[in-house]
C-alpha cells in the first residue's frame, strides 16, 4: 500500500473522517474468527449494517459472536499503523511541525519554571534555616544571661533567708515573752479577783458589816480605761446593739467617741422601744422615729400603749421600713393602720397581734402592701370572714408566706376557704387555740395550700385522723405542732411518716392515743425536734424504734415529759444513739431510777437538761456536771438533792447560764456560795421553795453574779428586806425579781427597789400548799 503516500490530502482526510482503519480492523477480526463460508457476502452484510446504524457503536469485535469473542485484540496496533500510517501518514507536514515546536517550547518552559521554583524553595528554606539558627542563638544567649542572673539572685536570696531566719528567731522570742507576760497578767488578775472574792465570802461568813463603798467588793482596780473606744468600729457597734434605747442615749453622753458610735446607721436602722414602753410618750416616740427616719428598717413598738397620732404620722414618713411590730398597742385602730399602710409600702413583716383592727385594716393591707410576707393577727377578735376575703383578693396575697390567726375564734369555715383560695403561697400557718376549728377548715387548707411547710394547731382539739391524712398528702410538710388532741391516733402519724419525707419538727403534746406504733412509723423521717410530752402510752419499745431509725442520730431536741411508762432502758438507748441531742426533757418520769439518770452525764452534746420531778440525787447531779456543753439545767422538785451534789456540779460547769433548783428543800447557803463562786455567768436562777436559804445566799449572788437577769426566791421565808438592798446594789443586770410568799420581806421594802427592776412580782399572801414544808 505504498501508493497511499502519493494520494491527495483530501483522500487522506476522507480515510480519517470515515474511520476506515477501525472498519478494516473490525472486518478483518470478524473474518479471522468467524471464518464465514462466503467472505464477500459477510463483508457486504457487515458494511450494510454499518451504513444503517452508523459508526457510533463501532468496536473491533462487533462482527464476532459473543461465544467466540477473544479476550483481547487479534490485530496489533502496530500492524494497523504500518498499513495506514507508516506508508502514508508518517509524512510530516507544517501542522505537525507547528505542534512539535509548541510542545517543545511548552516542555522547555515547564523545565525553566520547575528550576525557578526549586531555586526559590531552596532560598526560602535557607532563610528559614538561618532564622531558626538565629532564634536558637538568641535563646541560648538569653538562657546564659538568665543563668548568670539566677545565680546572682540565689546568692542574694540565701543571704536574705539567713537574715530573715535571724529576725524570725528574735521576733518569736519577743512573741513568746509577750504571750507569757499576757498569760501571767491574766492569771494574776484572776488570782487577785478570786482572792478578793474569797475574802469577801469569808467576811460574809464572819458576819462583818459593809458600807456602801465596800459593797462594790473592791473589784475595780481604780484605773479608768475606755476599752470600747479602742475596739474596731464594727465590734463596738455590735456591743452597743445589745443595749436598749435609754441606755444608748446615756452612752451617747459619755464622750465624743461613744456619741459617734451610738449614731451609727447600723444602730439607727433598728429601733426597739419595748423595753421603755412604760416611760415612752407619744412625743418622744415621734421624735425618735423622725431622727431615724432615713435609715429605719426594723421597728418594735410592742406594748407601747401611750403612743398616738404623732407616732404613727412619723412612722408614715419611714419609706424604708420592712419590719414593724405593733402588737399589744391598744391605741391602734383602722385609721392609724391606714396611715402606716399608705406610707410604708415596703413592709415585709407586720405584727398586729392583740389589737383592735377590723376588716377595714385588712382591706388596706391587701391594697397597699403588695410585698408583705409575714402577718400576725393573733388575738385580733374584731375582724371577720369578710376581712380574710379582702386579704385573699389583694395583689400581695400571692406573696404572703406566714400567717398567724391564733385565738381568732370568730373565723368560720367560710373564712378559711376564702383565705386559702387567694393565698395559695402560704408556707407557715399558725392556728393555735382555735376551739372552733374543725376538720372542714383544715381540709380546705390542705387542699388549697400546696406549698404549706409548717402548721401549728396547739390548743385546737377538733381535727381528726382524716384531716391529718389530708395534710400528709402535702409532701412538703416540715413542721407540725399538735396539742391537747384526743382524736389523733397512730393512723395519722403513720400517714405522716409514709408521705412526709422532709418532716423535721413534730410536736404531739398531750395526745393520749399516740403509742409506740407512731414512733415506729416516723423512725425514717429526718426529725431534729420531737415533743412527746404527756403521751402516757409511750414505752421503752417506742423509744427503741425511734433511736434505731435514721432520726436517732439527727435528733437535737427531745421532750419525754410525763411519759410515765419509760424506764432506765430508754435512757440507755438514748445515751448510745443520740449523738447530737442538745435539749432533753425527762420531767416527772417516775419509773426512771438513779442509775438511769447517771447515764445523762455521758451525753456530751447536751446543752439543756430538765429532770424535774425525778428521783435525782447528789451523785446524779455530780455525774451530769461532766457534760462540758451544759448551759441550762432544771432539777426542780428533787427532794433528795443537797449541798454536796450542787457543789460538785458547780465546780464542773463554769459556763452554766440557767439553773432551776426550786423546791429542793435540802439546799442551804453553802451550796449557793459554791454556785456563785464557780458559775459567774449565771443569768437565770430559780430557788423558789428552798426554805433554808437566808440573806447570806443573796449576798453571795449579788457580789459575784453580775449577769443575773432573773431571780425567783418565792417561799424563802428566811430572806428579809436586807437581801433586796444587796440585789439593788450588786445585780445591775437583774430585770425580773419574783418574791412571792416571802414573809420576811415587807411591802415597804419592795416599793423601795421596785424602780430598779423592770418586773417585780410580790405577794404577802400565806404560803400555798405547794410550798408547805
């Protein structure tokens, strides 16, 4: 086929456009594989098929049956090229030269670009390597400089530490010397005071007389120092916060420093005028309120019956007032209350107990006091169910969380229904001494107050088991107080123990139907306070159930007064399990013996103990003194208790604050002498019915116990008017003095000292049977 080299270019184009090489390959492959009998006819048929269907699906094996198709081509590409290209198409024309030249230039350009890129990358890597080396060199230089500086600093630090160690040793030596001197001075002062006190008691025992100057007992060292002014202002103001308004006015006249302290805003924010209610007038109260007006937040006017329009006008000018106590103010009426509610719209706490308010006041409260959270209407007998309806429909009804309606027996079930329908946010409700309160009233409360946490029903004997079952459905109940209820049984307590998993305070006073089953039901509640006074069916088994439960180690206050079936076994269990018990009452438990009472001294957490009416002895009292935290003790009506036990007890309890030894008829002046000498922080003392006490006991107490605020010497017939003089001169903190049935004290003597004490109870009537000796 060499002639193809000489053919016309148009013919070459025709060969390429009609794909003659591919047609030739397909026909030749079909002839070689199929081997038809008539090859010419096979070629004609194949060409006709191509003419009809075109060249779109042209392949080298399209004329071979599928069964006979080989896996690869039988005619090599080289053979086709030799036929159609080598002989005719291998001649190079201008177009091929142009393409070849363009390809060469493009290849050369790519090589140049690659070389340039490689060079740029090399230069960039070289710069990066130099930069890294420079950074390493700089870092090495810095480290070297830091090392040199650190070595210099370390030498200086060692030098300073040496200097500081020397200075510390010197300061420590000075500190120890100062502490030693301080301890020695304090010891010396205590020794001198004890010596003077002992000498004072010895002189009293010898019967020596004292003039007015000597009755001060010589405790003053003659050096006048103002220790309060040297204290930080915050501490000094805290000290002045414990004095009443009259004493505060007197303190402001001592010096300039005290005057500045008494005018602190922290003191002016609280005003308590109850302590001076007998001397407080309307004019004085109004002047005080106007002085404290910008800062006043808490105001207590309980029992101030001499205040009037001027005082309430001044109260209206206190916009920041949040806490106001107007209980027992007999001059309070609806018009004055309206003045307060109009001016003090920020009130959160309002106490109107024992006043003459009516429905109009409750209407004003509901309109003006939108933020009120605490309201006490105890013993307010002139408002009706309509007033509670006004209160419940006000804007602040949803904010009210605490409400006290004790003694308000005029309220009916309709009033309670109106109240709880509007005040659904009530959390604490007090309904004491409500003799008309029945099941329907309490059930309304239980159904409409889902947030109720505390309910007090002291003196309300009508609610039954069904009511307490409804209350138990409120699982948020934390505190429940019941008194003198003969309808409540174990059924109610079981419902409370099952549903109220957060119950912490439970008081069941004088509920005779409560048995050991109730204590078993509440053994898993997290109780901290439990009062079972006068529940006479409680036995040792019930106490065992209670103490073995989860509340045994949580109990902080437990009262088992007059639980006459309890024995020493209960005290054994309590002593083992009650680790946090702080307040414990076991009055008139006649079956508890001396051995059981002796176990009380092993309850180290106890702070208040009442074993009045039990068979306590001197040995029991001495054992009880081993409780280091004991602050209050009542051993009234313990006939076997004498001087020896009280003396041993006083020597162990130097921090005792309250003591009741009334009707302990063996107590003499010797026991009171030890008590006064050892327990100098004593604030409350009851020695009523101690017939052997004389004026010498009162002289002991007045000479040492400067914090004594309450003293009851009723029935002590050997005490005379002379003791009143001792109390007046020595016990400046004494506020309440009870001297009933004291035949040795005259009415004239009482009148002389009446102005020195806030409360003096005196009676010259004959000794009653309870004091008979």
